[in-house]
């Protein structure tokens, strides 16, 4: 048995829900820092307010991935999670711009991000479930197209509403402008309807069919998925002790150094290390009573037995997402300060610059959408690894070039390189990874892979405020230069990644 090759429109339908999901993400990325500043946040406080988003993903995605692997009902395997997440995200989008205080807005960011993750994580596994290996690059590229398309419209919505329809773009101090509120309301509607469209127009393979496809792949290629013995209680115990001690040592180091005392966000990093150690210790105790790896213990087993390709991609993801997380947090204050010359969030000039940032975000997302059709063609000629490396390097150079630009219109040019890098980040790592994953754990491993997206975001949220204020002395544009250097390091690290699908192709030849 082999998975059926799907038509262009079948791949279109199964990816269409990402249009709405990205509407939510783009509105969040382009406007939440603006909402926080309007409600009284200082620039150096913004990263710690954003910390809710990556921590939520760290917790939610592996759990949802694991649950969706185990789910099968008349509604399907992944699709029930699409709808539940879409419903809660819709409600969060409606409430977010009406937050009466800064801390309520930060809490709504937490809820919104958790809800988006419930929908988004199974979408990644959906491609691995439904498409044969030779169509996976196209499948993830199609997701990238809808991500870009959704983000283009959503990022530009406040600008469009203000300049085309005359919707007010300013409000009294401490109040969210009407242009931002209406953008979130429109996004809520688009998100729910687009996810519903995918749910109603797609089907899923049953677990038995997926198992048969996996067996056929092993027979055809001669490469079997290695089945490793479950992690024992003593192995969990040893690793748990090590990570707990690392967490304690990191906490003490932060308390003892001037950097740590001035930068309390670093305690979040230490807390996560300590939490990981405690989870391993708890897994040891559970395994001692019952050796069958289920639930949390099953996720920890899969994490410790993750494929080699995933570990190699983790380094690439670290540098890639550190850069883009810095961009999402700091582009608005960087551009309004460096190009428009203002830090007053209540001024018309600041809001003009903030709207232009929405346009810039729209442009880079538009380029990423167009690159979805170009990247598979390039990858077919030079391979997925080389394609991804070129895209990341181009994005890094584009970030650095922002430092040398003072004309707002000229800022559009670097967004071309940034968009090409973003399109590749949304497709190539997943296409490379999927070939190394067992079919019955596709969702779990896609959720675990999110760790390597979340960890750099948490690190960025923990240290970039300090770096920006103390090392760069408040020159926010230098933080974006640092992001560019990170992307270039990501490009170099791609060449250490092994693409297992390339091995399959060679063996078939």
C-alpha cells in the first residue's frame, strides 16, 4: 500500500485552515506590543509580557500532539482539535483589544496562544498523515502560502481600515484605537470560517491504514524505523537528578551575579530547567510502578528517543526562531525610534510608524506566501538543506540592513529577504523532519519539535530586554541586527542536518 497522491486542490483544502490560524498569529505579532505599550508597558518590559506565548506552546503542543495521535472517532484524528482550538481562539480575539488593563491583556495573550496551538499543532501532523513523502514539501509549502496570505491581510488591517475607510487610528491615552479593535473582530470571523472549511472538505486515514503505509515504506526502502526500549525508572532518575541540579545551579548563579540580579527574567529559564528535572524524577516514580509509557511518561520517552534528524534541526530552529521572535517583539519600537524618531506611544507619529510596521509585516508575509511556490522548485534542484541555508542567510543580511535605512519606504526592500527566510522556516524543517518520524507518533514528535521553537523564544524574552536596555543603551534597532546574525548562524548549521528522505530517494534509484 502507498498513500494516494493528492491533487492540488485537495492539498489546498487540507491547508486552508492555516489562513485563519495565521490571521490570529499575525494580529497578535503585529499588534500585541502596541496594545501593551498603550496600556502602560515600558519597552524593556515587553519581552517578559510576551513570555506567556512560548511557555504556552511548550506545554500545549506536545500534549495536544500526543492526544491527537491516540484519538480516532467518526470526526477523525486531528480535525476535532482544529475546531476546539478555533472556537477558543475566536473568543480570545474578540476580547483581547478590549482588555481594561495591562495584566489582563497579558493573560489574554496566554489564552489566545494556547488556543491557537491547539489548532495549529495537529495541522503539522496532518500533512505527514495524508501525503506521500514526495508531496510533503508541497504540503508544507502550501501551509506556508496560507500562513503568508493570512498574515499579509491581517498585518495590514489597521493600516487598511485607517487609510482606506477612515477608521480612527488613535484614541485617548490608555485606550486601544478602533482600527486595532475592528482588525481583531475581522480576524476572529476569518479564523473560525477557514478552519471549518478544512474540517468539512478533508478526510483522514484510519490508524490501520497509516500502519500499513509505514510497513510498505519499510519494505520498499529497506530502512526500518528503529524501535527503542522504553526508558527505565533508573534512567529517568539519573537524568532527572542531573537536570534538577542544573536548574538549582543556574538559579544560584543568577542570584549571585550582577546580570542575574538586574535581569529577573532569567529566573524563568532556571525555573524551566528545574521543572524539566522534576518531570523526569516524577516519570521515574511513575515508571517504577507501571513500566507502560503513557501520557506524560510517554511524551518523555519519545523526547529522550527523538530521531537524530530532529536533534540536528533543533540547532537550526534555535537560531531561526530567536531571530524572528526578536523581530516580532522589537520591530515596532525599533522602527518608530530609529526611523520616525519617537518613543511616545500616544503620538500620531508613533501610531503612523506602528501602522507602517504592519505594512512591512504584510510585505514579508506576502513574499513568504509567494515563496511557497518557488521553494519546492528550488529544493528539487539543489535539495532542501541548501535551499533552507540560502533562505536563512538572505534573511539575516536583510535584518542587518535595517540599521542603514532611514527612509520608511526603503524598509520594504529588506522585507523581501525576510519573507523568503520566513517561508522556508515554515516549510523546509518540517518537510525534512517528517521523513524521519514514525507514523503512529507524528503528532507527538511535531509537538516535541515545538520545544526547539519555544526555547529560543523564552531565551529571547528573558534576555533581550536586558541586552536592549543595558548593552545597546536603548537603541532597539541593534537588537534586530543581532537577530540577523542569529539567522546567519542558523544558515551555517543547516549543513549538519541529515535529510532521511534523500536517503530513501537514493535507495529507490
